């Protein structure tokens, strides 16, 4: 049967190499010219449990996001039967290890395999036995990949080359065994099951996730100081920056806790480095006081906050958009800040870069809000999205010795001198004549702690004035899809729902468009109000319980949402979910 | 050459008359001068508390951050620009209470930072509660029936945590304190300098009279030799002296060890430092290729 897009799911216990197998498959398909999206669902444990990896790809149309409905399941454990059999599209194939033959009992039904799954081909394969003959059970995933390629009539050469590239360092024996395993797997398939429709090759030579893209942006921007504490799904940012440390002169300090990490980047920012940290909601909660410190002391720094499911430990390896309010309101008092929300991998790069310029220019903490789905899902994309041409480093108002003298009175430097745009020139430690104190207290222009009323109002106004310039320079929100006049539906969302909503537009029968909110603080209230009040039908789509962004929009514009599609089970909604919900609204 | 007058700030301290912090301020200034440091190349990171206001009254670069967090800020500054001389200064509540975790980790890291703890065994700015170094049984606003916990022992804590310069000074002995701080500034590694700093308003027990009649300097005690890790007996002796309390309380340098400072072994600092932010966008082509 013909398919434009194929979605493959590999399910098994943690520690069984599910993720590596998915990545290997995705990479080889990508090298063959496919557009690929790889998503991972894992449990918070090291061994056991049930994890799965999905590789969705097409040689014909761009693949933007995941799909809950799959075409091929490779089951390496019993749980896969209960979890994934029902997710197969009609005509799908359920490949499972022979040893799990009896495992289907309880999954319901009465076919030869003990499973009732009409329209689905059940395919038991001796994955483990074959692997053991080739030298060990470890090769069973490769046997399974051979089966998968066989079902699609795909050549093995791309994956064989991947195997040589990846396992070459482990020796010829490992490479040979894997290649034999792959061929043996393909040999189990007697006839091609899926005919793939093909177009021109996709020029999407890079495969990376949102965290990777954010790191590329940070490095391009000259970030050379990272302090962080591990927390899913942000950890890979610290791993990546650490791995690049020696080559790019990046100090990555694994701090004793998130409080230390945040205070360290404030110290490094004060010293003059472009500094950042990364964490998730729980870690950010610990950082909160020092985020306010950066706001008060006017120290530039960048925080990547990748959301997972809260409250508290919640579902630590699943996705949600529930930290919006936390980052918008973190810490006591009013202070200027920027909250940026990339929606896809390309935006993770561009916002990752811009964050450092804006932090320096406005001397504020900048929060880049990610989530597990965006941080960890891997997409194929053209390297053109990660260009550096036209980008510039803007360090804002940093004064040298003579600049400091000019901004001094009786030999004392005015670190917080009054200024029209609210931003005062700063000197970096080491600069002569620029000595001053930066403090968490309210201060006068010199940085001296004073408590008089007039000064307090003056300083508050000075700091908050930065938000005007910042808002004016942030790009205004734009509708994606049908024009405002034509669209019957306007979807409103933010962050990682971007590609999912874009897919919805391609599948809907009616004309629709999307309003994506990319900046939560400061907020383009006027523009958003105009767009929403002119829209025919507005539907809020969020991956959280309360529709947090909807609430933010309402309080800023007065616009109320009558129709909402919300999901908070820890798994990213797909386009089918949105369309089904839309039909029942 | 930096002179004492160069360290004069726009304002003068507002501590209570007689506060031990005046002694600490004078010693810090004296140590900067004696160590021959330029005011623009010294950074003092402090926390919150009476003593943590000190950056306002020693003219150099200062960062008065959050309660308990002077060390992480100092760490960021030092790792961002290792050429700076970085001091952290804060009280006993700040360092041994809220900031205890940072203190232990900073010591094992052996960051090249001099940390002066103004130890008055009481919370002053919050008007008199028990502190981590308050003696057992002390009655304060938060312990009206007397403190139940035993105090932290900074000297033994430093030994156990891997600090490489461990000293105790007294705000009532300025020349001695100045030389301890000067030694800390010159030491390449983490210097922990606990300072008896009487709070004249809220601590009526550990007063100048209390310390004047008890402290003796280790430097004047011929039976005490400062030694590093190669001499386990001396290390035990440092620990024994650290526990000495009562009629006789030692001040001075308890322990010193030469060990590479954290920054010396950080691969990313071999060729550049994080404050060297390039003027132009950094080339990422090679990094991009790792995703192809």
C-alpha cells in the first residue's frame, strides 16, 4: 500500500537501546533524503519500565512534528502490546519478538496471536534468537531495523553506512555483526508492505533538537560561561556546552545546586562574560531569588527553562507548558525581564542568539522558555537556518576608563546614572576609574544603598523604562496561514505547539491561521488585541490545564477565550487530537 | 601603588559604634594595600547582613548580592575573569547558615578566593537570633530557652572540606588580622578566614573583654607549626587547636596546603577567559557539522 509519510515506533524497556535504534534509523533515512522527526517518550528510570521512540519520515512532504498514530510498531517488550497495538493505522504492521508470543494475552481479542487488531498485520520475528546467533542479544535492535526497512522496501546501504560510521571505532567485529543482523532482519520480510511515495530529496542535512539549536545560538553569541545543575529536559544543554568547552573556551560549571548556578551566572555576567544557565521548572523555582537579583542589580544573563510536567516532581520526563506564569512572575517586586518562547528548532537558534544581545543591551535577565517536546525531539532541517551572516554582537553600554571618568562625580562612578532609555553605562571589573558596588538593595545613581522616597521612584522608573525600548524592538506577532479576512478559525498557542498547529493547517478543510505568542514579557498587547478582535473564531490551544497563555492574553487585552483545546497528560498533542477536539467543540 | 586613601569610599560605614566590622574593614583595606593590589582589579562579593555592607566602604569593585550567596557570585566572577583578585565577605549566618552548602563545595573546589567570615555568633541585622556559631545554651530571641544545637566549628569544617588556607582572626587585633587576610590574598587557592567580630549590640557574651582575655596567637606559640597534608601530625594538631575553646582560644593560621586551584585545571581557561567576548559572531560551522 502507498504511503506519503511513515511513522515507526520502537517500544521496549529503558536501557535496551531504543533511543539509539530510533536515532540510527532516523539518521539513515535522513541521509537518504527524507524529512525526519524523531520523538522520544521515556520513563524516569535507568533500567526497565517501558520507553518508546518514534521515527516519522517522508520522502515527499516535510515532516514537522510527531503523530500518535503509527504505521509500524517494533515491540521489544510486553507493554508494547497494550500501549501501541491500538495506535496502529489500518494496514499497519506490528513486529514483535517471537518470545513475546504469549504476551498478547490480556491485550484482548482472539486472533492467532491472541490479539484482536483488525486490519493490522501481526508479525512475530525471532529477533533475539537471530541476534544471539550473531554474537549477542545486543544486536536484536539492528535485526528489527532490518525488518522495518524490509517492510518498506528500502535499501539497506544507508543504514549500513551509518553502522560503519558509528560503530567503526568499536572494531570490525561489531560492524560485521550489526550489518549481518540488519540483513538477517530484512530477510525475514517476504514482500514489501509499504510503497513510499517519493519526491525530490530534502535539503535537510542537519538532525538536531531544540536544546542543540539553542546551544548553537549561545555559542555564536559568544556565551562562554555556563553554570547549571542537571535536570531533565534541560540537561543536554549543559552536556553540549561542556563538550564544546575546550574547543570554544566555554567554562561549564556543574554547580552544587540551582541556587548556586544562578548566582554564578550573575557573578559572571557582572564580570563581563556572556553567561547562562539551564534548568527545568523545579530548578528554576530555586533560582528565582537570584533572577530578581539580576533584575535589580541590572546584570545581563540568560536562563533556558525547559518545561516538564509539574507541580513539584510531577512527570519528570514528560512534556507540558505549565511554567509560563512561573517565569513571567518569578521573584519579588517588579523588575524588567524578557521571556522569549521559541516554537521550533530554528527559533531555538535565533532566540538563543538574540537572548544574549538583548540581555546585554538592556542589562536584564532573559529567560528562554522551552519544553521537553522542543528540547528533546529531533528534526531534520537545513543548515541554512543556522547561519551567522548578518548577525552582530551587541554588548550594549560597556564603558572603558575614560567613559567611566566622564560618568563620574568627584571621582566616584555613577553605575546607575539616569538615562532616557533606562540603561546606564556599566564598567567591568578590571576597568580603572570604574570601581563601584552593584547591589541587591535599592540604590542611588552611584550604587549606594539609600532609602529615600524620591530616589526609589526615580530608580524604579529608570529600570522599568527599559521595557518600552525592549517591546519596541521585539518583532510584532504575525498570523501564520490564511489571511485575517479569509480565516474561519484562528488558533492561538505558543512554544512547541507551533509545528503541530502548522500541520493542522495542512489537514483542515476550512481556512485557518495561527497566532503564536513568542514573547510573554514584555507583551505586544495592542497588536494581539487587534488581531484577536478581528478574528472570526478564536480557539486557544495549550499543553497545560488552565490555558495559561490565554489568561495572559485576557489580562493584557481584555479578550476572552470561549473555545479552548487543552491537554495536560504529559504527552504532546498531535494534529489529529486538535482536529478531533475541534470537531467536538 | 595603592594607598589607604585610594580605598576611601563616597560614604562612611553606618555600623554601631564599636562594632567589630570596623576592624574587619580596616584589615581588608590594609591587606589590599600590603598585597600591592590595584583597586580596579579587586572584587569583593558579599551577602546580606551588617558586615556584608563592606563593599560600600572599601573602594574597589563590589557585589553585594543575596543572603548566603556571596560564594557562588564570587565563583562566577573568578571563573569569568581569573585575572581578578576575588574576595568574599559575609557574616556567620550568611556563610555557615544559609550558605553552608556553597562553602563546603567552594572549599573542595579550591577556588582562588579569599573568604572572610565576620563571625559574631549572632544574627545582628535581624536584631538578635541564634547563629550557627552560637554556643550551646545561649539565649536569644529565637532561642528563649537557650540554644539546643552545638556550634559549627569553622576550622574543622575547613580541614574536612579541603580548604587550603585556614585561619582565624580577631577584629580586636588589627595587625594580626591584616596579615592573615594579606596571606589569604596571596595564597593561590581557597582561603577561609573566620574572624571573631564582636557584635556590641546583640551579643553580650562574646564581647571584646571575652576575647581579649582568651585569645592567643598561634604565630607566637613555638609549639605550633603550620603544616600541609604531608604532615598528618600537624594536620591533627590543627584540628586539635581548632577545637580549643574556653579559657584559651587560638587565632592565627591553622593550616596551609599547596594544591592546584580550580581555575588552574579548567581546560576552557587554558587559552582564553569567558570575559573575552568576541566582537564578531563566533564561527559555528564545525559544531554544526556534528549534527550532520
